[in-house]
């Protein structure tokens, strides 16, 4: 397995001139990356012209020296070449992440996208503005694309995330309809849903009953000062609401089928970040620790000039969280679907988490 220090360095410094047919340029969550297999593990690696890393043949080089690590790009999936009867490219409805995950943002707009409310690291509406996706994915469109992705490309799990809607359920009800439609078309495709804590916790049971196997309720940081600085809109949802939603989700979905993102590099004290991750693990919630990624088109880059965290900080936090996960018997690979199961945006799997 690739050493944790090298994998952490790659996660923040990226690869120069990476020629990867499966890429994300903007959207919800981490983007501006190319998807590769590094020593057999999935990696969603930033593409950066200032990186000392590059790929030659199928080997990773640093400053021209072969590191002895195999790396291969994820191939372009066949389903990208199809379109719906109305002429919408499947690629605009759902995308391949890593080598086996189908990912979609079912509603590509967010009520929190005004400049004074928006999460400063997010570019969810940029891919919509660029015409590379459609605003709302209909359940039957997702079912059609999922069926093709499973049949043609061997996709084994699906992630449905959503921008936050103005309704009380914050978007959960549309997710319920999407999950049910996909499950009716491809029953053995495991699905993770991702949403804010739904105002009515019964939505969590509805998501499970529709067929979702795991759920991500992403807080990004457990530090209220960091939350209000980086996520002015989203931080108005109190941490108490997150804790209630996580508890209910663990009750419904089971231990280690619930996860949350924790971003490294927002300025939080690392010891507090690790302590917060340990609290989550104690609740049965998997803390998916990922480096903050400065993306072009986000307020973090355009206004704040924010930088990625150091590889040393990422390695330190990741190794401590992985140790706590290990002690609790929680592994990302044991999640039935979702980012923790994929692992490509984190380095936790390289640390044994
Ligand atoms: S970890 Fe999540 S966001 Fe990252 S590539 Fe995998 S599925 Fe996509």
C-alpha cells in the first residue's frame, strides 16, 4: 500500500498534467480532480500545474524520480456516450467517481448560495452555470442512467447528494423519490444519500424504507466559530440538530452506515478535530476526514486566497482518526455505499481506516 505520507502529499499537492478521462471540474464536494487507482486504491487527486508529482507510463514520479508506485487513470465509462430520449447526455445526470461509484447531485441549486450565505469552499452551482449538468434530476432519469452504468460499466454503488431546498425537509423528500426509482430499476445497486439534517427526522426512515443503505449528514466542522466563518448559511443549523439527526440515522441505518465529512485545513485546532471525530465514532458515525481543497470559482479562493492544508497536518489528523476507527472496528470499506466506502477523496484507507 502507498505510504500514508506520500498519499497525504498527493492529496494536497496533486499531480501535474494528470491525463485522467474521469475528472470533476466543479460541483458539490471536492472537485477539480482526476480519478486514478494508486496501488489499487481509488484516488481523486487535484490536477495542479505546480505539483512535483507527475505520471509517466503507469508509474508515479516525484521531481522526475520513479517512486515505484503504480498509478492508472480510471477509464472513461461507456454510459457517458448515451443520452435520454429528450437528448440529455447521461453524463449530465450522473457521473462516475473512482472506478465503481455513480454520483449525482439530484438538485444542483442551494438556498444557501447567496454570497453572504454560501459555504466558502463550495461551487455547487458552477457546473450548472457551465452547462455540464442539469438543475434537477428526475427519478426516472436517474433510474435509466443507473441501469446503464451497472450494465455497461460495472458500477456497484451510487451516491445521491443534494443542494439544500427551501422546504422543511431540506431536500430529503426528492431524494426519497430518486432512491425508490433507482432501486426499482437496479435492486442490487447500493445507495448512499447525502443531505442536511432533515427538519423532520421521520425523513430518515423514509430514505431507508425507499432502499438507501447508508447516509451522509455532512457537518464539515464541529467548531462553531469555524462553521460560522466558512459556512454562514449552513451554520445556522445548530450542532444539536446534527447530533439528533446522526443519532436517529444510526438507529435506522445501523452503526457505521452513517457518516459525515470533517474538513482538515479550515483553521480548527487539530486536537479538537480529532476529539470531535472520536465523539462521532462513539456514536457509530464515521468521520470522513478530507483535506480542504481550494477550488477555482469558490469564495475561499476568489476572496480569501485560502490554501490547502499541509500534508503533515493531514497525515497527523488522518492517522489519529484512523487509529480510533480501527479501535472501534469501523472501516470505511464496511459501509455499503458512499464516500467512506469509496475513500478516494480521503487518505483514511491508506491509514487503515
Ligand atoms: S470519496 Fe465521495 S466525492 Fe470523493 S470520489 Fe469517492 S464518491 Fe466521489
